[in-house]
C-alpha cells in the first residue's frame, strides 16, 4: 500500500483531466504502480521499459495500453503515433537521463513531466525545449494523505497488488535473494516480500 500511495500522489500531482494520455518511463515497482493508478482512473497509459520481465508483468497486470522497449523503439515516435500532439503527462521513474529526455520529448504543448524517481546525480534539462513547449516540470516525493484513496482502489478491486509480487523470501534470505537480486539482477524482480519468520509465504 505504501508504494502504491507514492504512485497515487505522483498522478495526483500531474492534475490530469479526464481520459488523459500518459507515459510512464520505467516499470519498476513505483513505475508499475504509478501506471496502475493512472489506468484505474481511466487514462490511456503508455509504458517504456527495457526489461522484458517488467514489460511482461505490466502486460499481465493490465496497467497500460501500450508497452515499448526504449532500446529498440523510438519512444517519442511511438507516442506521437498514438497521440499526434503527445501525451498530457509523462512520469519519470528511472533516474536516468534518457528517461527524462523521453518524457520531455513526448509531452504535448503545455504538458507535464513529473519526476517520481529519486535521482542520485544531477540531470541536464533542455531549457529551450521546456520553454518552447510551455512545459510543466514537477517533482514529487512519497505521498500526502493519499493512503485512504489507495486503500479504496485496492478494496474495490481496481488494482490487484498481488500481480506485482515476483518473490517471497524469509528474513534469512534477505541478503542473497533480496538485496543481491535488487542490486545485481533487478531486471528479474519487481516486488519482493520479506517475512521475518519465513512462514506464510
């Protein structure tokens, strides 16, 4: 519920009108849940994600309408094929420069880029593009009184969280099967649940 609230707050920050078209760049846990919120609210969702497993998970969870691989696909071109003007909002969930660039390239005039990822380094911004597009560039951190709304999305069945779980481990496996996977093989995992006792998994 906690990471779902992060996604909910990000979508809320974008201040979307009904039936908007959005791009989510990065389909890790936060990107997937951001897409799930946007889709549950009735928006058309496009996902850009290089990992085949994460794209497959997004397709299985039905959190988007279109799924692209930024290594093979020109995301800006694909977006403009779907919506000639570009997306109303793009959510940057990767903390990598090409992800941010794809967001700015893909929004329509007056569109919004929401930075959801936590960046550990400085990014560059094409200020001319930002100005010419009259773009809105927003940051978002965690959540703000969104838990009741996210609980409602799950309680009403609009979002099924079990679809995002790719692993269940006991506390004894936290290093080898938990952190090691996230650090060295994160393309194979979406969300891993940890049980202190290992029971009930």
